[in-house]
C-alpha cells in the first residue's frame, strides 16, 4: 500500500440520519396508532441506516496497480481505477472545486481529478499534494491547469 487516507464528515450523517430517524419514528408511531403492520417502516429504517453509515466516510487507497475509493460499507461509495487507465491527473484547492463524471465529494482541503480513458473520476482529500506526489512517483503525468 503506497497511500491510504480516510476522509470523514460528522455533519453528513447528522444531516441525513437525524431527519430520517425522526420521520421513521413518527411513521412507526402513526402506523402503530392506526393499528397497521409496522414492518414496512422498520424495513425502510433498516435500509436507511447502512446507507447513512456508508456515506459517513470514504477511504482512499493507492497501491502499485490501482486506486480504490470506498465508503464505510462500500454500498454507494465504491470505485476502483486501474493505474494503466489513468491518462493524467489534476489537483485542486478546495473540496468543491473538482468535477468529474464520477465524483466523490466530502468536506476536505482539496480534491483530485483522475482523467481516465473512459471518464473523469474525482474525489475529495485532505492531502492533495501527497496524493499528487504518489501518482507522479507511479509515472502518471500531472495535467497543467489553465487558470
């Protein structure tokens, strides 16, 4: 493993999880009060919880063959990019300054765009220059930005 980083945000789960749980509890209570079966609201809650956990952080791993971007559980956030498919990369300051066909966005110091043969993949990171150094060491050219 050449590089590994976990990018997380405590606000993302709170902004999604708390309203979802409040509405789930209200739904279960209203369903129970109406005398209906509460299995459907509980099943929806069982789906919301793992999805919220999955988007709460992402793990970036770079080795000598590929770059893996995974969420906590790998249900939603999941992408593997082989190094031979990467034509170049870009590094940007600020986590909202990148865009790609596939974009994994979380509050961080910067972001990296991988220009591949098929589409661009971008992701947020707290150490953009360290990732740039690892990618340059692996022989991937850094694309000059037109400012």
